[in-house]
């Protein structure tokens, strides 16, 4: 090793090299973490687009009481025919206004199926909050008589999946999650697993809760850019070490020359 680079054997440079050796694999792993998030986002978008564009199928041809909606079936277009059971309509609190920021409620109304297989929970949309947290909001009535509804298949929510606690104490007909088992117990009826997020109804409703928009499936997010950024940072670490070493070597080489000039000037 040339004498000018002997400083690389110092304790200070040993620490610098150790930090660099830790940084490189960490940045590489962070890059792959963002890359996997990118892949998951792309896969989710493809699933949503495919299922939203699927031909409608009868809700009860897929579901049964206690059925858990598979990930590959979420957002699939489904239909159901029957009449609304307004006597067991509930609201789910803490939900954000579609396209906005106001907090209100989702309106969940069971639809008693015409074929007698049970009821389907229908998320009819969003309404504003009531006068206070203990007051039920004003909810437009659903169409009377037999209706045919079309919407998006959704999986039951759970307290764990939403990260909320079931402390109880809510007013009657007010809940925190959309869950078929919970509503089957409330209505003392057969309720099929999952629920239908309403997109259209025949006959059409008059005044109705604010409908929920279909999920976006074109934005892939910034994850791929973040992955490339982390990998670029990792590649720059050794480059930075070389630049630092050469700069220090150059400075160390200039110091004796400057000292010699100073001695010559004073002699």
C-alpha cells in the first residue's frame, strides 16, 4: 500500500468502513422492500381491474353463511334480488366521505333474497353524522318492494383487520365494522358471508346515501422510484469512500510540501 494511503489503517477509517459495510446491505434490503411493495400494488391493481370488469354473478352463487371471501374474489361484480329489511338496517361509524374528508357513517341494509337462501348485507353508501356521537344519522329509506342490486363483492371486516377495539356501549343499530356474523346475530337471521357494496339498483332509489366510488386501479404509487433510489444510494457508498480517501490522501500529500515551503521562506 502506498505510504500516502497509510491513514486507511487508522481507527477512524476502520469505523468509516464498518459503517459503510452496514449501510450497503441495509439500503439494498430497503430497495427490495419497496420493490415488493411495488409488485403488490401492481398485482392489486390487476386484480381490481379484472374483477370489476367481470360479468356479474349472483351473490348467493358464491357465498354462504360463514363464508370468507377469498382475496381473488374481492371487488368481483355481483348481483342480488330480494327486498330490503329496514327493520334491521344499521350504520357503521367512523367512515370517510367518498372523495372528501368528513367523517360519517356507512348505511348497511340487509337484503332478504327472493330465493330464500338468506340475506345479503348491502352497503348503500355514506351519510353525514348525526347531531352528536350518540345520535343516529338521518338515513334515506331504500326502495320498497323487490329490487335487483348490483355491486362489488367485499370481505367481512373484523375489529382486528381495522385495528379498532370492540368496547361496546354504542347505541342500538350503530356498529364499528361491517361483519355478516355480527349482523346475523343482531337480526337473528341467516346472513351470507361478505357484503355487497352497492353500485346500482333496479328500480333506482330516489334520495339515497352518497354512493361509494369504485376503487382506483391505475396508480402504481412511488414504490419503484423509491426502490431505485435506495439501490442508487447503496451504489454511491463505495464511490463516496473512494472520493473521501483520495481527498484525504491529496490533503496529506500537500501538507509536507506546504511545510517545506514555509521552512524555505524563513531560512
